[in-house]
C-alpha cells in the first residue's frame, strides 16, 4: 500500500508537475526555441495517450507486481534528456500511425460530432416537450384547486331545471304517445258504468212525483 502511494506521488511529481514547470519556463522565454516547444508538444501528446491507457490498464492489470514502479520508470524515460524517450517513441510509433490514419480519424471525428449534435437536438426537443407537459399539468392542478363559489351556487339551479324540464317532456311524450281512440274508449266506458245509476235516480224521482199527484187527487175528491 505504501509502495503504490509513493510511486503514485513520484509519478505525479516527475511526470506532471516538474515537466509542466519546465514547459512554462520555455514558453515564457523572450525567444523560445522551436525545438524545445516541439519537444514539449510531443511530450504532452504522449502523456495524454498514456493517461487514457492508464485508466483502462488500472482496471485490469493493476494487480501485477511492480505495476506502479513500471509506470514511474516510463514517465522518467520520456522526460530524461539523455534517453530522449519522447522523441524516439513519437517519431518511431505515434507519428507514422497518426500520419497514416489521419484522414480516417478526421472523418470519424466529424461523423461523431454530427451524431452528437443530432442526439443533443433530439434530447433537447424531448426535454422541451416534457417541460411543457409538466407546466400545463401544474397550471391545470392550480386552476382546479382554486375556490369557485359563484359556480358552486349556480350549479344546483342548473341541475334542477334540466331535471324538471326532462320530467315535463317525458309526461308530454307519454300523453302524446297514447292514441286518441283509446282515450275515447275510456270515456265511453266511464259513461256506460255511470248510466244505470242515472236511470235509477230518474225512476225514483218519477215515483215520488206520481205519489204526490195521487195524494192531491184524493184530497180534491173528498
């Protein structure tokens, strides 16, 4: 544990901090040397690639013995002036590979940029539509939660009138649906049922009248 921490600290010091300070001194010179600037550009290009590879290798081979020490030795090899490791690796491996595939790399980067822009536009549109939906839902919720006393007072009257209007319409429809002949037959049946009662009343009145006349005649003869 202590060895890995120490190797990591030394790698940050000799691989990043000290070269960064030396690069600063070269850039701030009154007349910076072109060779030194080119050397520092090559060095930082290699450091960027090694950093990317380090993220992958740490997940798979970091358990190997002396893994941290090997990385530290590689950084010192690139920076040490006598070894000239930066110039050798850059001119022998990296430069020929990039020069051979430069056109293909540029095309892939352009396609990736276009696809990234399209994906960003699609997700932006989805985010805008989702935001509009949420906004309208909030407005609808706020409008429903607000008190509305005037509408609540008018609601019973509005619900009462259609009910009675519908009942009047139903009764009128029932009356109009009955045929006229059935109404006449019902009236005739009622008249026939009441006719014997009327005849009996008339006969009783006639009898009373006849008896009165007989009494009057009897008293006159006497």
